[in-house]
């Protein structure tokens, strides 16, 4: 049985997902929101990305989200204007469900500050 914090997180997650779906009709899941955060942090607006660039954008999103918990630190922009992050604290070994929960909590925190 999930604990109270997991239930609270699930309710906040579902509410945030519904709010984002009102604005971005193609948002369906966690990966879509990580990509959205990455695009926001890239700061170049929505554009067409290659498959490799999409992976890089998602990496930016994950780094930005997990920087809120001290796992990553922003190190600056490269010569093409892409943000880079340094891993400052090793990530704990988590199963997939725990990783998703950590990212969902980070996304909730990110959008509450934005």
C-alpha cells in the first residue's frame, strides 16, 4: 500500500498533468513533461529537433529537475547556447517506479516555482 506522501504526490501529479494538457494537447506522460522542461530550459522556443537533439533536450530537463535536489549543478552554456550541468552528487540506485516518483516530485516542485 502506498504511503500518504505517494498518494498526495499522485493527486498533485494528476492535477498538474491535466493543467498542462489544457495548454499542450500532445502532453501524455512523464517523458513528455521532461521534454517540455528541457525545451523551456534550452530557452530557444519550440522547434524541430533531431532524434539525438530530443535526447539531449530530455537530458537538460532531467538535470534541471534533479538540480532541485542537489544532484546536478548548472555549469553554463556551450558555444551553441545549450545549457550544461555537472553531476555533483551520485544518484541513488532506484527501481523504475522510484525514479518516476522522484521525477514526478521534481516536476511538481518545478512548476510550483515557475
